[in-house]
C-alpha cells in the first residue's frame, strides 16, 4: 500500500503523506514515494503543488524504529530539482525532519495547532539539512530550535516570517489551494517559465558564440600553420641562395685558376717554340758543317 497520495485538479498537484497512524514518521519508503511525487509534478502540466499530511500531525520526523537511510529524498527541491512552486499546508506537530520538508517549500499555510520542534537538540544531535533553517528565520529564533530544542508555535513562526498565514484547524488545505494563493503561485510559475525561456535563449546564444570562437580558433591555427610553412620555405630559399652564392664563388675561383694555368701553359709553349727554333738553327749549322767536311774528304 502506498504511503503517498497524489491528486491533480485545476492545475494543482496535491501530495499527501498518508501514514497518519504513525504521525507520518519518515521511513525510506515514504521518502522514496515523495521523491517520485516531486518528479511527476515537475514533468507534469500542473503549475503548483501542495504538500500536506493526513492525521493530527504533519510529520514527526524520522521513524525511530525504521529510520530512512536517505531522508533527503523527502525534501522538496533537494530530492528533485523543482522549477514550480510548492505550498506546505501543516497541522499539529512538525518535528525534526518534518521541519526540513516545509522549510524548502516556497509558501506555508499553517493551522493554528501547528508546533515546530527540533528535539534532537536536547540529546546533543545536530546535522543533516537543519542548518538551513538559519536562512529562513531570524538567527536567534533558529538557535532556539537548534540549540535549546524549544517549541515554536504557528503564531510565533508567522511573526518571525517562517509561516505565511495562520488559519483555524481544517482550513489550511483549502487556504493553500484557493483564492489569492492559487493566483499568486500561478503568477510565480508564469514568471519562472519566462525566466526559463530567457535562460534557454541565452544558453543558445552562448552556444552560438562558442561555436564561432571554435571556428576562429581553427582559422587561427590554419593561418599559423601557413605562416610556419612560409617560414620554412623562406629558410629553404635562403639556404639555396647561400649555396648558389658559394657555388658562384667556387666557379670564380676555378676560372682564376684556369686562367693562371692557361697563362703558365702559354709561357711554356712559347719557351718550347723558342727552343725548337734554336734547335732547328743549330741543326742547319751542323748540316752545313757536315757538307763542308764531306767536300774536303772527296778532294783529298
């Protein structure tokens, strides 16, 4: 059997804790069912939710015989992120973890029998989500709950701004879903939707800007690569020019050496020619002397 009843009517989701015989003490099953109820409300068409409880007490906190391992799942907007308002309608005791359930609601209507208490303070236990109470009521009043374990009535909770309206017992549910409450929460829901639409448009614009930045980064990388290639090409060209210059110098040197060799060869050829002429002259003189000698021999 389910421990949470969920109903929908005229744009309002009613979430009711139905463990009246145990004063709606929180077990893990109850926490899990509340989590599913919040999720269904968030994704449904209703714009407002009312969190209420059957029986004389709204919630007396964790079931000491069957304590939940994940009580946070019972807390609105903590268990499942909500973008639509939740109104708490309370009566009787709201103790310990029950305070966590109502302090994260957007609005609260309390029967005049409602009493808030954190008895853990009397035994030196403190933690969980309870520190958040200091941002939802005056600090010193919150310390009465957290340090002294003092009881705070619905009227005093209203005086310090923790409760929005106090009504006679039995009228809290009606007050939570009718009149100005319903109209106000619908207006809030409309404002939230407008904010969401604006946020979505802003997100899309940021994504477009991010895509343009990525394109610019890619273009910059391409330009840098092209510059690097040009730089490498320029370095190669400079090396080629330097090599050509060195080759030109080598050619000039070789031409000079060739010229010197040619000149040396020319001088040697000239000397050979002179020597050949002198030999030819000497050969002619020798020939003439031989002929004269032969003539003398014949006449003798």
